[in-house]
C-alpha cells in the first residue's frame, strides 16, 4: 500500500495540470532581522490566494474517480474554502452549492461567484456560521450531494500535504525548522505527515482561537467556549478529529499563540516593507518568528504564508490595532476643568510628535469638570511616559482605557 507521502506526491503531480507550484522565496528582510535563512512558502499566490484549493482538488478528484456522475459538491464557508471549492467545481465541470452566512462581506461572495461561474450556486443562510453549516449539511443529505469539509477529511489533508512536497522539491532538502499556521489543522497535519515527526516545527494559532493547544492538553479535541473571529482564516473553535490524530503527539511547547493585535503589526510590516498582502491567518507563521528568534538563529526556516485574501476595507482596523499593540496610540478619558483656558493648558502639554486622533468633549454647565475622550497617536511609545508625567505634574485627572476591551467596543 502506498505511503501517505507517496499519495501526497501523486496528488501534487495531478495538481500541475490545474495550477503551478507556489514559489518558495528567500526573504532577505526577515533573514537579516532574525539572523537566519528564512524562506516563505507563498500560498497567498495560488489562483485563489490560499492553499485551500489543494485539498478541494484532491478530494473532488478522488470522489469523481470513484463516481464520475456525482451530482453535486456542497460546502459551508465564508472565505478561502468556499473559493477553493468554487474554483475546482469550475475546473471539473461539476455543480457546487456553497452555503455562506448572510453576514459574509460582499467582496467574498462576489469572489466566490467569479471563481465558480455557472458551476456554482451560492446560498446565503444564517447570521452565524453554525447555522450556515447546519443548513448546508441538511441540504446535502437531502440532495444526495458530497459534503466537502474544510479540514476534517482525509483526502483534504492529503491535498494540503502537497505544500510539503513542493517545499522539499524547491529547497532540495528538509528545512531545519518549519512554521505552520493552524486553524482546523488540515494543513499542519498534512505537512507534518510528509516531513515526519522528527521535523522541527512550530504550530501557530491565533491567541483567541487555540483549539490545537486545548486538544493536545486534554488528549482529545475540545470545543472552545469563545473564539476571537479577527483571524477569520484560522479562528476555529474545535480542531478537526482527523487532523488531531496526526498532531496529537506534538510537544505542547511547539504550539505558539499569536496575539491578534501583534498580527496586525506583522501584516503592516509585510505590506509596507515587502509589498506582500497577507490576510491575518496568512501572517501567523511570520508573526511567530519573534517568539522563536533565539532557537532559529543561523538555521534554514520555512514559513507558510497561508493566504492573501485581505479586504482592504479592513485596513483602518488593522492599522488601529497595530498602533495600539506597539504602544504608539492610546485612548484615555480626561477630566477637564470647565474654566476658560483649561483646554489650552492641556494642548500646551502635548509634544511636537503627539497627534490628536480623537477628541470628544461635552460641556455640562452644572458640573465643575467635563469628561473628554482623547485618542493620541505618536511616533514613539516612550513619548507617552513624558505626556503622562506632564499631565500628573499639571494635576490633570485621566484614565487610560486603551486596553479596556468593553469601553473600547463602545467608544473607540
């Protein structure tokens, strides 16, 4: 019987009739920064700008080989999986029905429609993904279709493993270390199965969705009670059962948590310095390099940039979160005396590089003080030490609310 690697290599060969191998590019900027030989496996450069079409291709290829008359493929997705399935439905000339939440941004819906063309029907169902998934599975069972899971499918895992096959062929050997983003676990399971359990790996999850970490600690997949959806390509509440079988023996110390706001810093750096557009999940592997900087020095490291489907309407939010994480932007509530000249006194305290990004003041004549919501942006986080010291010296009363998530949701 063929080994998993043999099957993954056969799948990779079949893919070449559909799309080229993605580049493995040495990145001089990151290599110099971390004192290592760092390469990016550019999955953001596939035809659908993510690795997801690999698994969709392999699963559909196998289903159609067994049953050429398979009527319809069904999936539930708000993003990359939907686009991968749509692209492959068009390639194979088969019907696809893709369920997406009603709240899915129009850009993602339109992109899925473009990739699928006449082969795909898009159904917008449910405000939340669980509702969408339930509707898709119910419809699939009634219609007799084939449900294409995004990661909990053996053929999908095998297809994602083609990332490792290409990396080996392009590098000419195994890397000293590979950094893998983790959502549902399909990519990580496939790549690790090819490279072997002795391959040095880091598995990176968004801090607000560490389903692999929870599963490894418990010895079985666990459903997270809460998930931060910002890293939408990897914010998964429960690791796939099949991927976990291939990942359950990893060292918990090899699982890294990437704070969502720090990921924004990485996204902006790659955009501004390298001109590389990455979605939050696509930036996970690069973002974790700082956490392993000491252990990778002088080594050959591969980071898988898993996707580049970034909606630029999100750019202001990404910049906001990046500035807050780096300490260059803060919000605070100032108690301003309601007397002539008080505002001028406050403005005189600001330094030459302190820019007012937000200012909301409501004068209430019956009170001696009024509350002001202020957002300050500066070029160096150290400037805030000087600013707050000056406010203290002038006896202003203020409260830093930058990291108060509840207040931030309403005020910022």
